[in-house]
């Protein structure tokens, strides 16, 4: 391996007998010229070596893995590094996350791997294909935790295809432009079917076949007995499209060769396209074609497979709905590839190939600007286009006016529809921006938790409708079904290999702050007993105004955790529609499916207590708590919590107080309690921010709090005479109980 820093004029030896190498990864490796190498030792073994490119003498070399590794096993990708070590015929796999020491990868106990391939490492997860001891032409797909150590099964028996060079290629395709979206061909009961996932393998489904064929005839293909199946081989020639093609600059558009039926077949195939990320499909050709993306979003060009020469191409500017045929050569050409210069405005595509197997290479440049411009000029703005739109409407019932959301069919124009879409796209940009940064902040807090900190991600799952395995008609159609509330959550604590999941079940259907903290009581008790070192809790939830984002919850937040000995609490609210995930969709969904399976196998779940008992008997990994209705009703009602309002009546009260505390002190807030008109004064010293003075007797006396914070508000519960300060510290909003 040689390196050059002057554009190849001079070369310097880095290392001899190098099998493979990787450049440094920005943000992870300290030196930008660091090289990761898999190199042979003098005794013929393989070692993992790192060094700087131009100073790679033996004293400057590092060996991140202490022993020998298998040949061609080193992979350096994103946050991860992988190696394989075979001992006594048994392969073991090791991973390093963010350049930490290598740890052994842990697959499920029943797994005995003989081969492993890394599929992807984006979104801080490893997606791997593993061939088990009893598999020959299939692989199993596994998904890892953040560190890449613990793996869970995502899909079994993914088919492989033998390439031209004799190597096995996995029938798995990662769709460009959409993270977490993959398409796989799975062998099941001697049949191969195509499945798609949008969440990196957690859920898979079959592809819905087109409703009609090219001639407009109905296709009666009903899932799961009949579906669309795709060939997933990518071309070894980078200038041909292969049997499936996507492009990051045209997200959601998928073009592939496939067939419709009960299983994948290589006979009677056609070309299919999806414009909505695989939800709906259309047939575009009856024969196999190479299809390329032009640098114009949904603009496509197609040429028949190069088994025979051709002089025609087909081009579409509307995502394959309409195609126009054009001649590009006077003499038929064997097309070996096509090039489009990305990011340019010259609108030129270049075909290359040969007229015969004995002729020289031919290069044909095609300027499609005139075709594109002419197509646009022919388009007219069609009036009377119907469009379904979600709208809010006000209805009046029993002297009350309510707002409901309904779908209405409206008449608009294509121009108006496009303008409306562009305006909504601006809001969508902020939506994507917010969810990205919220997730990054959430992930960073999880990653950097200190030994005295825990993170609780909580949410109410949709109420579970209790049911019987067999019901008479009056029960089924009547209002006899009881419901159970499920408050789900995930606990993250340093030192724990996996997060702790929990769910509290209650017959009470209340989801207000009183119920929230009744559901949280056993959770806080568990955290205190099992993790006595934890003094700080970070809560994450969504932000409905009736549940988490209201003064009642803030008051309980400022009092309840301190009863268990916690010293500092933060609460982080996800933006609307952003807060779902592990608690609701993961924990809640898994428990509900388990309950439904119990009912399907003859069990009865008539009420919340039965739901708790049945799930408890399954020995699930989710820790369950039962919250009786009396525990919720016995908590103080949030309606007794008053909002204190500020008064501008500083007057003589401030002058009286000023004589005692100094002339520089500033009266920051004057609060008046609405229940008894009691005045609470909060004073601060601009030159000494860590001191705050609070007086409850109009300045006759005061209490001094030496805390480094900026006061935001006061909270008061008159029935319990509890007070709390809301303040900000270190960019966090914190509640602290005080005595006045």
C-alpha cells in the first residue's frame, strides 16, 4: 500500500502485504490521514493495523485487536469496526463502537453462524446477514442495539443468487433516499416471495400487485395468496441499471423487474414502477428493460436489455406514466451503458456500446433538452381537478360549538394544488428539522448519561378493549366491553446492557396528571430500590395539553419525585406527533398483541385485572404494575392547583423590603395567590445571581436561597400548602420544592 500527498507525483510505502484498507472516518479518528489496514505478518497470519499514512514505521503502528484475525474480515464503516476470528472451526465476530475496545458480538443462543455480512450501519444500528450452520443458499437478517453487540432476528431465510463470478449475492436491496427501507426475497415452504420493510426490518409485508395490466385489464391478485415479486440483483456493470434501480435524488421511485403470482419467477416477467415508496405499483413494460434516472426527478429513460442491438430509447417525464419513443442511432447498437452528468443543466445523456462484437466502442451523446422543453410546453393547466383535503369544520349541538376534522372533496387547479403543496412543504421542512434535532438531543442524552442519572421515556398507549374468546351478540354489539389504560415506558440507566421496559395497567380511564403520577409511583419506587445511586431523572414524553404539558403535571413534577429522594428532575416534551416510539408503539403494541393471542387461544380478558394477570403469567420481559382505581382517586386533584399571577403593585412594600436587603436588590416578581390574596415577593441581586430572596409577609422578613438559577415561576398547591420554584439551570428547566 502506497500513499501520495502531491497528487501522485511521489509515492511512499505505507505497509507491505496489505489485504484491504480503509481511510479514517471524520469525527471518530483523531488523525485525518489515519489508515486502517488488514495486513499479513511474516508468519503468514493476518493482523489489524492502524497508522498514519506517511509515518507508518513499526514504532508508529497500533494494533487495536490484540490477536490475529481472519483474512478479508476487517470492515470499517461509520461508527463501527468489525473483525472475524475462527478458532477450532468456529467463527466468532467482534465489533468496536466509536473506536472503543472490541467486544464479541452476541447473537441469540440458538444461532450457530458460519458466515456474516454487514448490510448497513446507518442510524446507529447494525443490520447484518448471517448464514447459520444449517443454511446453504439462504441467510437470516439480524438487527443490533446501538453498540452493535446484541442482535435480534429481523427475518429468516433470505434468498441468495449466484453471481457471474460464482459468488453468492444476497437478495436484499436497500432503497436509496429513504433510510430504513429495504426489499428482500424470502424463501418459505419452497417458495420465494418479496417483502418490504420501512423500519429496518422490524416489520415486513408483501407487495401489493397492480390493479390492472398494461392493457387496462383487471388483475385479480389478492394478498397474501398473490402478490408482486421483484428480482433484486444489482448490475455488476455500474453503467447498467440492473433488475432494480432507485436514486437518492428521486426518493420514493422504484423501478424493478418482476412478476405477479404466488411466488418469485423468472418467466413471464415485466417492468414495474412505484412512485410512493413501494405502496402502489404500476406495470410499465412487458419485457425487461434497463431503466436509468435522468437528473430531473421523475424523468426516466429506458432501453431494452442488451441481448440484441437496438436503435430506440423510451423516455418519460412523469414517473413512467407516459413514454415516448425516440431513435438515437441509424445503426442498431449493443448498449453497454449510459451516463448522465449529475447536477448539471446541460441535459445530455451519453450512451456507449458497440455495433457488433468485433467493432470498436461507440459513444452517442443525446441532448434531451428539446424533448423535455417540448413536453412541458404541451402541458396545460387543467381546470376542475378534484382533490381530497382534510379540513376543520365547526358543528353546533345542544348549544355547544365543536370543531371536527373531516375529509372533503374540493375542486382546484393543478397550479393551486402545486402552490398549496409548496406552502405545506415549508412546514414539513421545519417538522423534519425539529424531529431530527429532538431525536439527536434525546440520543445524546441517552449516550452521555452519568452514573447518577436515569432517563424515562413514557407515554400512554391506546386503551385496550377487553374481550372474551367467545361472545354472545348482546355483548359484541353492546357497550359491555371494559377498557384498560396502559401507561408504558422505557428506563435507561448507565451500566445496564439493555433498557428496562415497563407498563402499568389500570381500570381507570383517566389520563390526566393525577393518573400519570399514580402510574409513575411504582416506577419511581423501582428506580430508587434498584438504582440507589440515581439522583437525577430525565423524563421524555409527547406534549398533549390534557396530560403532560400542563400546570397540574408540572406541580406533581415539583413534588412527587422528591418524596422518593430524587434531587433533580427534568421533563422534555416532544413536539406534536413526534413523541411516539419505544413506549407506545413498541411496549404497548407488544403487550396488546400478546393479549390478543391469549384471547385467540380461548382465554378471556374481561377487565383490567384479568389483563394484568394474564400478561403476568406469560413471564414477559416487560415489568408490569397494576394500579387500582382507588390509588388514582386518592391523589390530590389537579384542579386545586392555582396559577399565581404577577402584580405590578410594588409601592411601599418594595421600599420596606429594600431597607433590609440593600439598594441594589431588584424586585423581580410579586405573586398574589388567588385563594387568600397572600403576596409572595421574589427579589434578586443583579451582581450576585446565585442568591434569591423570597418574602411572604410583605417584606417584614425573608428567606434566602443560595442557588445558581434564574427563576421562571412559582407553583402553589393550597390544600397541601406545597410551594415549588421553577427555574432554569445549565440550559435545563428544573422544579424545586421550597418552604414558605
